[in-house]
C-alpha cells in the first residue's frame, strides 16, 4: 500500500485537565494523544473552535479523533480512524467504499447519528448517512457524542453520534495536501486539498477524492468521487461563519457479489456471481454554519495569546440544503423491483439553532431543528439540557429532547452525574428513559429487520490519566424492544480501554464485552485488540521513531448484513451458520518522522488468517503497506 501526502507538521498538545470547565479556547488545535514535535515553525494562528463544534466541555471522558492521528497509518475512508477511536461496533456492508455504520450498546445502527459542523447528515427519505461517502482528508476532527449530548444534538432515540468538523487552515499563505493509497482488490484512493488564506480573517479551500475498487468478490466494484469547497470567515473575535459545499457520487455493486443478499452463509467461491445490479448514490450538500459569542471581548487573555471564553453565552446556527438520490440500476436503466423502490429521491432544507446560556454557575443548552423534505415537513427536533453544580466536584446534568418524523416519534429524558474524584480521575453516571410510538416492521423469512428502540439505558463511566498512564471503564445495561415483534429484551456490556508504560514502550488495549439475548449472535461476546509500541526520540528530536505490533481477536458471531436495496441492516433470526474459526489478526508497523516528513510501513495480517468483521465478508491475505507524509506551507 502506498500513500503520498503533503500536510503541515504537528503542533504541540496542551491536554485539558480532568475538571476542565465549559471553555472555548483561542489557541492551537488539539491533536492526537501523546503526539508532540519539536518543529519551530509557527503553523497555527490564534483561533476559536470552528462553527458547529459540540465538544463544549473537555474532560477525560471525552473522545475525539483529530486529523493529526491520520498520518500514523495508511487509511482509505473515515471509518478507519473512527473504528479504533470510538467504543462502538463497526458495521461493514462489504469492501472499502461499501455502506458502513456503527452500533452502540448492541443497538440498531439508526441509534447512531452523524453530524457535519453541527448539522445532521441523512440520506433520502430519512435513510442513515453512509460514513464511507465522506472524504477522509476533509476533516479537522471528529467529536464523539454520547449521553445527554447524543440526545440533544442527535435525536431522541440516539445513543451515540459523531460530529465531523471541517478543516481549519490557520496559516498565512497557501496549504496543499495530496494523498494516494492502494490496497488489495485494486483499491485506490486519491485525494487533494488546497487552501489559501485570503486574509487573516478569511480562508478558501477546495478539494477532491476518488475512491476506486475492483472488489475481492464479483460485483463489489466501487467508483466514488467527492468534490468539495469551503469559505471560512471570522469578522470579529466573537462572530464566524463557514459556507461548505460537497458533491458526492458513488457507484457500487448492489448484490455484493453473492447469490442472495439475505444469505449470510453464502461466502464461498462457488457462490460468487457476476451480477449486474448496481447501487448509485448521488448527493449535493450545501451548509452555512454560524457561531456567535457576544461577549468574547471579555475573555481573559493569557501570556501565550490564548483567550478563555469560560462562562460566556454562545449561539450556533446552521442552514443546509441536501439533494440525495439512491438508485438501483441495471446498466443505466432503473431496475424492475417488485417489492422495493428502485429510486429514492429527496430534496431537503433544514435549519438548526443551538445555544448555551448561563444562569450564575448553571448553564442551559438548548437546540431546535426543523427539516422540510420534498415540500413537506420531515423532522422536528428540540431539547433542553441544564448543568448545575451540586458541590465543587459534583455536577448534575438533566434534560430531555423530543423528535417527530415519519419513522420516529420519541421523547427522551436524561440525567447525569459528573464527579471529579481526584485531579486525575473522573466519574460519570447516566440514565436515559424514552417514550413514544412502537412502529412494527416486517422482515423476510430468513432475516429480521434490525430496527429496534431503546426504552432505557444506564451507563457508568470512569476515566483517569497520569502522564502516559491512562484508562477508561464503561459498564452499561440497556432495555430495548424489537419493533417488528414488540418483544422486550435486555443487553449489557463492558468496555475497558487503557494505556500502560512498559519501560520505554507503551501498551494500548481495548476489551469490549457484550451479552445479547439467547440465540442473538449479531455481535461477538468478546472482542479484544491491543497495540504494543515503542516511541523513540533520536538525534536531539530530529528522528521520531515508533515501532510495534497490533493484535486483534474476537469470539464467534453470526454478523450483521446490509441490504442495499431496502437500505436496512439485517441480522439472522437464528444461528444458521456453522462455527467460525477465528484466528488472531496481527500487524507489524513502523512509523518515523524525519524533520517534516512522516514515513509509515506496516505488514498487515502476519498470520494470513481469515478474520471476519461484523458483516458476511471475511478479510484475509497478507499485504505490505507503505506511506509517506510530507508537510509544506508556501
């Protein structure tokens, strides 16, 4: 695998404390954990977090993937960094570029919301947004939303969400980044982005992506194109806006190369066919995001030219237009399907406004969202969340949200306790209860639609950090209902993540355990992954070298499948497939920084093992991956 990039070197990281207040920092952007560089070039000007940012608090329990994490590995889509950064199961509908999503707490993928600059991203007729469509390079960071933030900023039935923020180019002059990578199945990705500061207050950026794959199976071809541009302007320290446009067109083999898209056991070579049914997705997205902090001039200016906007009222708004089409084609003609539409089209206009208002030591977060699709009201969503301190180290968060749309009419209330136990550890307990319609859905004889709703969920999280030694513990219990049968069920889980120093090396590990109802084998009972690496600084910082090994293993499961025709994720009603043998997936990697250049080399799947993701498609085959990243500012 080959990757060529041109991007600025990394800035130093100022990590927030465990009890960081509700602050907006005009400072350097946050970057990947533990990544520091001795570069002396001042790449970043003072700035505020961009319009649409929802990471209002910074604590040890907040999770985020920054663009500075990307050069460490050769990657193809946004799912690559997200799958290792967030505590959710990743769902894949096929090879790279095929529909993908996330499942949190063993729930329907529809309970995971996708936002861009604070606005929701959805497909036509309320279909979930496919993260494989989003270009990897058009990212500053991706914020992970859970608890009260998922309910308020997502929808009333959301358990989690991601908020994608567009890149910030806080450099004088021009900025250029080019990337190319290639993998198995003739998969290749080419991306480029160019940005120019029109003034100290304005920046214009344009970019493209091309993702092409012949696929491992027949009719798994992917041919995708993205074109995007953005204009960012800050008229004064407290007022900023951005205008972003994106054109997306993807053609993908609709059958996935199997005889039946509903048969999870059909993965052998004899089952592969050269079908002619293709899925074409077309999107036009235009977004205007605005941020206003009325009293920003009152912020304290520190010695390092950083303004702290703690306790200030803040308003964010967005206006957006989306045209989306989802077609099932044979050649260039619409397919004749007897049970499902071969064309789904939507023209959507939306408005969203959110605010933070302070009442003494307490703050109130509010949001209103309205969408009109095809000239009729599609979505109404609104909510309030109040945060108030009970003691110096204990805060209470409470509120609720209501969502009304064609497939969802729900009201949720949520309560949280945030406790700062010590200067390096925090605790958060969350309880959410939902009410609303239980709409029955139908499925075929082999599969059941994965549409589910959550009645309540209880969540306990604990996090700590002491230098490079850090950890996170998350236990949850969820009560749900299957909307097709109205059967109640319970599911519980435990996630443990941490980093431990071992001499000069470091060990990162994740353990994800999920207990589903009997005979429900969608997800593995146990999934583990680990990374042992050694960071070295040589020649007075001129050479920054990391080398190590990645290991992943998971127990047996039946998997989750995506039906590209209906647009639903499906799972088997009973365990129909035989025992699957799972071997460890082992990767060796080396990454180095020499000046402003980054070199990456990895040997993927050292044991040449068949390793199944949460779909019907196995992954196998050794591959050597090479990448180079180079920073340049003119």
